[in-house]
């Protein structure tokens, strides 16, 4: 892991109903790489923050009180097209907010994420 800073968010663990589908989706759309730790856990590496996907029947949605994982993009339109091409569903089209623009999507495992620029 990278250098750690006291009390900094260091790692995320995200539920998924399908480890393999999550790996394929995030590798295709965002270029993430993975290290498997058995059939029910995989770790993504090489991002500003690292984390993993764990097998679960639950999924994350901000409407139900879950934290929202927000991913940065240099090209928001291209990222939106990549999400759709990989099977993600846009649940909030691109909109402006103080500080930029973003969209929300649900991945192939049913988790909500956002992408901003």
C-alpha cells in the first residue's frame, strides 16, 4: 500500500453479488486491476485509494443511506459512454453541482457510484 496518513480514509470494501462481473466491469470502464483473495473477495489496486469487493447479497445505494463512492474523470462524456457500453445503467444523467459536474450509475452488480469532473 501507499504511504499512510493518520486518520485518512485508507481502504473501501464494497459489496457485490458477482465478483467476476464487478472485476470485468471496473477493468473495462476504469482500467482497474485486481488481486483475488479466494472466491469471495478481490482487491482493486493502483487507485488513489485501494479497496476490495466482497461477495454479498446487498448493494450500495445513496437513497438507502449508503456512502456514495465518487470516481474522478478527465472526460465525463467518455466515461458515461464507457459505463453504458460495459452494461452500467445511468440513474442520474450529467448534472452540475458546486465544483463541477457528475453523473450517477449502477454497475452490473447493482451498486450505485458517481463519476465527476
